[in-house]
C-alpha cells in the first residue's frame, strides 16, 4: 500500500486543523503497518486559542514561492509570504501582504530566538515578543530589520551579549530589553540609533561603563538603566540629550561626582541616581532643572550642605536625599518650593533646628529621622497636614507643641528616641500609627491612645503611667487631689463656723435680760440710754439715800454710786425750785447730772 505525498502547503482554519490532525494520526498508524515505510512529510498546524502558530516540515513548494521556517518547541513553523497569514492573531500586513507588525505579547512560543529568520520580514515595523518565554541570545541578523521602529523583548530569558548590529536600526524609536539576563556591556555602536526615543534596560544584568556615545541619541526622552551592574562615572555626554525627560540610573555601581553638566537638561522631569556610590557634593547646577519634579539622590556618599539654590526648583514634588553624609543646616529655602509634597532628608548628618518655614508646605511626607537635629518642634511643622511625620532618632527637646482646638492630622507619627518632655497632649485622635518611645515624657497616657496602641509605642518613658503592660497605674489627677484636699477643709471650717454661731447664740440667751436691757454705759455716747441709766442710779443710791451722800453744795448734794457694770461714779443732785411730781422731778434731775469717776474725775 502506498500513500500519496502532498507537497502543497495550506493555511487552514481551526476546524481544518483538527481534521488534518486526525487524518495525520491515521496516516501514521497505516504507515507503521507497512513492510516498507515510505517517508511521510509532516504537515502539522498547532494553534493555541486560535493563535497563528501553524507548524510544518517543508521541502519544496510547487509554485516555488519563498517559505521561511523556524523551530518552535521542537516543531517547525512555516510562514508563507503573500499567503493567508495576514489574518492570524497578532499579525498585521501592508496592502502588498508583507508582514509589518508582530505582537505576540504574553503568548507561549519560541524556544530559541536566534533561529528566527529575520530576513523574512523586510517591512517589519513593530515586533513585540514580551513575556513570550523566549531564551537564547539575540541573533546578529536582527540588524536586517531595517524598517523596525518598535522592539520589545522584555520579560524573557534571553542571555548572551547585546548585539552590536542593533546599532543598524536607524529607524528604531523604542527599545525594551528589560528583565532578561544578558552579559557584557552596552555596545558603543548603539550611539547610531539617532531616532531612538526610549531605551529601557532595567534588570538586564549588564555591566561595564555607560558608553560616552550614548550622548549621540539626540531624540532620547526616556533612559532607564536601573538595577544593573554598571560602573564607572556618569558620562558628561548625557548633557547632550536635550530632549531627555526621564533618567533612571539607580541601583548600579556608578561612582564619582554627579556631573555639573547635567544641569543643562532643561526638559528633565525625573532624575534618579539612588543606590550608587556617587560622592562629592550636590552640584548647584541642579537648580537650573526648572522642569524637574522628582529628584532621587538617596543611598549614595554625597556630603557637604544641601545647596540653598535648591529652592529654585519650583516644580519639584519629591526630594529624596536619604542615606548620605549631608551636613550643616536644613535650608529654609525649601519652604519656597510650594509644590513639594514628599521630603526625605533622613539618615544624614544634618544639625540645628527644624526651620519653622517648612511648616508652610503642604507636605504628605516629612522624614528627618536619624540626624543631629536639636531644639524644639515648631508648631507650624507639627500641625501641618502631612500624612507621615518622622522625627525619630534626633536630639529634639521641649514639650510636644499643641494649640487648643488643633489636632494633628498625620497618619503616621514617629517621635521616638528624642528628648521631649512634658505630658502627651490630647491632639492625636486622627493618628493611625504613633511611636513616642524612648523619650522623657511624663504623666498619664491618654485613654484613646491606650485603646488604639500597644506598650511599644510608649516604652522608654520612665514617668509615663497608664493601664498598659509595663506601666504603673496613674495616681489620681491633680484636680481630684485638690478636690480631695479642699473639700474636707471647707466642710470642717463650715462646721466650726456653724458651731461658733450656735455657741454665741446660746451664750447670748444665757445673759440676764437686765444686763442687756437695763445696764447702760454712761460713758458711751452711742450706747447711752437715759431711761436705763436713771433706773440704775436710783437702784445704786437707793433713791438718793443719805448714806450715799458724800458732800453738799450750793445747788445740791453729791452722791457716790456703784453701777451694775462695776463702775463707781459721783453724782450731783441739783435742787429744782419748781414743784413737780416726784417722777417728773427725778427725770429733770437726771437730765442735769454730772458724772464723775471713782478717781474723783468729774464728767
């Protein structure tokens, strides 16, 4: 039994692929039963979710049209020029049927990229094989794609050196090779990519210096070489990239000073040089970057003061100078950067007080921890609307500032490892996290803080108290103590006063009425009562008895009398010529009495 060999290549639909597969399996079984096994051409199309990966083994095409084939996963893929391939998923063609766009982002495909015959795509403009599970190296003949403008091979397992032939792609505008495992350095030939606008090679494992020729890419606006092993100096030729808006060189091994020429990049908006070994001082020329909005210089070896002219960056939103060796004062000129929202100056050698003017900024984050800052916390800084305020590990003193009626609207507050004193004010109701540990605070911990945070937020303060593990219970408050002291005293005094009033009242009742009503004070004009005094005289002299007479004169007799008060007086009884009744005569006499003390003083 013989089997007819089909030589023509067809591009089939999904249903046709399934029928062809069943027929192929039956043909293989039939061939295995024959005594003589004829060669069986394999025409196999593989489609994953209606993808465009038809796989063939082809010897010749009867119409003698050109066929490009590449190995894919142990099977071969055939791409027939001027065929039905333009309808495949991810494939676009021009009017002549030539492939201009291949977008297989995220699909499962090739095993070796170097086996792809790039010469089959002379008009290819767009090639996206990101996350295509491709390994191997980039073949040198990729430089044959003379029309290519977009190349994305990111998130694969590519290895080997970067091909110099990529420098031939003079029309290339965007090149993405990040998240692979290349070896070697960036070829100098890439300086010929005059149309390149974006170069992203993050996490590529490339090493060596950044080539000086990179300054020839006049149209480059985005350059990202983050997380590699690049070494040497930051090339001053970067200043030639007049269109550059984003520059990421962080997480490398770059060293030396930041080039002064970098201040010429007038369109630069993002500059990140963090996590390198850059030294020297911050160049004042950075103040010329008028469009700069993000500046990351943290985790380097920068030293010296923060330049005062940094206040000229009016569009700056994020400034991070963390983990350097910057010293001197925090420049108050930062307060003029009204757009600043995130300010990171922690882990340096900054000293002096916190500028009060910084409180005028609408900051989301203010981090000044691990410095040598001293003085007190300005009220303006403490009550600004920042969401994160970190002043820990400094030498801050004084009380925590507060103003009646003003709360601290920060989400995260860290004042630990300082020396603030006084009590914790009731201004932290809106705080999500707080750390006041290892300070010199005293007094009770507010109840709402006890309910929200554990003892770790307050430990290291010897004089704090509260209902938390490791803290003593607070004694009664001062107001309660004052009340407990004053109230008993007031009560005792009230009882004493009441007792005195009652005592004198009862004592007044015990005094004979005669002593109160009858005894008058003859020598007190204000208390003189004629009726009472006359009655006392009559009783003392027994109605002017002769026994009490001590002398007689021309106008009457003088009598000695001892009044009920104990006083002894001399009385002269004048003789009245007119005859009246006895009682009237006595009254008339009394009106003319002249008193005299026992010492013979006449009143």
